[in-house]
């Protein structure tokens, strides 16, 4: 009889956002006349910018003619997109990242889940708590974690780094040295940012201890403050200790189009072996690349029109963030985030648990958010609302919460 990967059986329940979707579906079935406003999953609502639509149409037309048709994409992705990223995301910020150090993919979720494959089984991971569940769950699937403690909602053999109001949602350096450190800033779910000086401390720590930082920069487009780094490669020494994940989902609305990238500097080595070579081998073996038409759409993100249009789109979502933040604050809630991030992180009222507040809000206001405890034990007592809804729905949701 064949055997299954039993690590999957260790995972409790289903993926956080699938759980929420099930709860909301049950509520809607029981209350078909009640209107629901979804500020739960961080999925965008605004249409793709005109420059991106134009690029998509143009690329589709190219596929209709033998002379301009494209089959398999190059392993690392098209040079035109890698060069645009190297120039705009790195060179423009004074960072030394070459086009050949950028691997184009179909999104940061897959990459953030898959990157652990190139590391040994007995590496120890450290994650922020609360954390985007993909980092932990994929390490569970790979057998890199121990057992789950349902009471404490933690895994053995995982270093949790609490991020709470007490430390401004920026983790302290762990006492036990991890091999792999997952950091995401601006942070999902807390909406907090890290300053360049704070991130430099992590880079120095990783270099000193021989750790690798897997840095998720999916939300960098939402940064509004000066001293907040847009990429970990703004820090000195990051080329020898960091991998960066980038996404087109949140900065350009590609959640349904799918495009991302992983950046691995060639200076990042373990006993002389470049991690870049391992990821290139994996990419070449397991992946046939993001579609040509999507990569052309990605290129439009860096055109002058694309940049201007996306700036407006980000401003639209950030107006939502401010509406949520100011509205909840005025109503007496304790709120965080929403300044360099499309996520607002609030304290649940009256010592309610995160899931109790989820049910309360759904029942009484018809508003869907994400319970903080779904992201880890230190998220208990917190609740996340996203700014990715329409402005009208966001304003209505805030009014509904205020009137509770
Ligand atoms: C979230 O809601 O946390 C995001 O949608 C997650 C993601 O981008 O996969």
C-alpha cells in the first residue's frame, strides 16, 4: 500500500481564509436577505489599470501571429521584465540587484511556500507571531516542524517571535538562533512597518549567525513614511543573507492575473554553494514560467502611465485604510497599522476573543474581517480589516461598526 505524506495530517483544519469563506457562506445561507461587506481576505477590488489592460490586449494580439507568438517563457522569466524590476525596484533605490538575480513567478504565495524546499529538513525556522499562515503551514508539510499544541496553538521546533502593541509589532531578536527567518514588512497581518535601522539589525544578526532571511515585500507599494525600507536590499550586507519575495498582487491588482518574483543574490552562499543555483535548478525543473501576456502586463506596471495610474490606485486603497483607522478610533477602538499598509489591526473590544468578535461583527454588522488568532497565538484579541474593498463598502462597513 502506498503511503501519504503524513505531515499533512498534522495540519489543523483548513487554510484560514477557506475557514472564513465557509463561515460566511453558512451565514449567507441562513440569512439570505442580509448584506455582507467583505473586508476579510486581502483581495483587491479595483479593475486593472488602463496601461495594464492595453499591454494585455497587445500581448494577446501578438500571440495570434506566428511572427510574434511566444511559447515557453525563459526559465528565469523574460529579460524585459527582470530588467525593468532591477532598474525600478532596486537600482532606483541604490540597491545592487542584477536582472539575472530575479526569478519571475506566478506570485509570492507559491514562492513563499516553495522556497523552503531548497533548505535542509533540520533547519529551524523563526516566524513572527502573528504571521501569514503560508510560511508555517508549508514547513509543516515539509516535515520541518514538530507537533502542534492545540491549546497554545503553536508548533514545537518553531521559533515564534511575538509582535504585539508592546514592541510596536516589530519582533525582538530570538534567543535561540534560527536558520531561516521569515519577515514580512509592511506586515501582514498587523499593518506595521519596520524602519531601515531596525531591519539593518536583522541583517547584521543573520550575517553574524549564518541565518537566511526570507523577506516578503508584497506590501512595499503602500509605504508612505520616509524611513521605511522598500526592500531589504537597502540594508548593508543583505546580499549575503537575504532572499526577497515580490508580488504584483497588491501594488498592481494582479491577484487574479498572477505574477511575482523571488530575488536571490549570487552572494548568498552555504559552504560555497549559491542558493541562486538551487532555486534556478528547481525553477527549471518544476516550473514553466508565468505566461508571456502576464509578463507583458507586468512590464506595463513600470511604464510612466502605469506608474501614475497605480499611484492613484494605491491612494484609493489608502483612503480606505484611513477611513477604517479614523472611523474605528473615533468610535473608541484601539487601532494600529493602515499608514504604510492596507491592513488595519484593531484590538477586539471587551476582551472578546478574535473569533467571538468575528461572529459578533458578522451577525450584527454584516462585516467580515479576519480574526487575529488565525495568524498565531499573539494575534488573539486582535482583528484585521483590509482596505482593499470599494470606498463605498468600506465607509458603510465603518458606519455599521460605529453604530453597534
Ligand atoms: C491575506 O488576506 O492575508 C492575503 O490575501 C494573503 C495573500 O496574499 O495570499
